[in-house]
C-alpha cells in the first residue's frame, strides 16, 4: 500500500476501535477521540521509516536533487581539500599561494558538511535513537525507550519491509507502548493505543499487496495475498471505502453523543 491507503486503513481501524471502547466517556471526549484517531494515522505510516524515500522519510531529508548536489559538492570539495593539504605537505608552495593552500582543512570541513546534509535522514534517526538510549540509561526510563532507541539506530541500515515490518517487532512494540501508556494520563494512553492500532493496520495493509510481510523468527515464511498492486485502482477503491467507513463511524458516534445529551 502507498501512503494514502495506509492512512485511510489506519484511521478506519482507529475509528472502529474508538466505537468499540467500553467507556462512553472516551467516545464523547473530542480531545481523547481525536488523539486516538490521529495517532492511528501516524502509526499507519510510521513503519515506512525503513524506506529511504517513503513519505515519512522525505519529511526529514532534502529532496533527491539536493541530495545529489550535496554528494557532488562533497566529493569535489573533499578532493580539493585533500589536494591542498597534500600540496602543502609535500610540494613547494609559492609565497603568493601560501594562504590559499593553508585553507585545505576548511575545504575538507565543507566537504564533510555537505556529506552530512546528503545523509540528513540517517543523522536524524541516529540522533533520535541516541537520545532515547541516553534517556533510558541516565533517567531510568521505561524499557520501551531503549527498544525504540535501538530501532531508530538501526533504521538507516535495515532494508524496506525488513525487521521493522515483522509481526514480532510490532508485538514487542505494542506490549511496551501499552504497558508504558497505562501509567500515563488517559489522553496519552489513548494516543498509544491508536498508534499501535495504526501500526498493525499498516502490516495488515501490506499483506494484501505483492510483497507482503515476513516473520523475523521464520524469515522464509511470507504472507502476501497479492490482491492488488501498490497504488493501483483496487487500492484507491479500498482507500475510498475506508474513508467512507470512517465517516459512518464518526456519524454514529456523534448521533450517540446527541442521544446521551438529551
């Protein structure tokens, strides 16, 4: 599924879960209901952080044309810097050029800067992972912080639909988030529930496509129903159906709220 399909399916799943909540107070509290459904939408696209050019990954990196430009500049400036350093070290530098040749380290620094800009996504993911792990180690945070931190650290290295897309990873993430959020205010708890619902909805959506999902412990076991192509007409039809279902669910909840108020 593409982004539109995943979001539609996740929002529908979150709305359906909200409708089935045993507490009517949750359904009638607009803030809590919105937090759950919005978090479901986020959870519905979050697993695609393991794809280097997915919609969510593109939010934390420069467009492709700029990344190519930065890589080119990095290579050019790096070669220039190395050449100037080598010339100063091993060659005979004329006095008029001495100040220019001394600037070799500066050009190397600029090359490193452009190299980092071309890999901004990896830097952001590694930075978030490092902060979560540091928080777990220094402030005795819940173990889900360490798990999430490790996941962010490996995201630049794993392939798309790899470990992040496995049911085993989703199960551990779900247990950790729900255990942590149970000790938090209700709105955070509902947001965590929504995020978990969205994550599982993402995996369910991928099952219908050609690539499907794999298991971590049984990597040769693959579930792929191949019912439609990614971004094809069938997926667009499913997306519209999901949005229609979400509107019906919200209409039912609003009607229920009006009845309760009377």
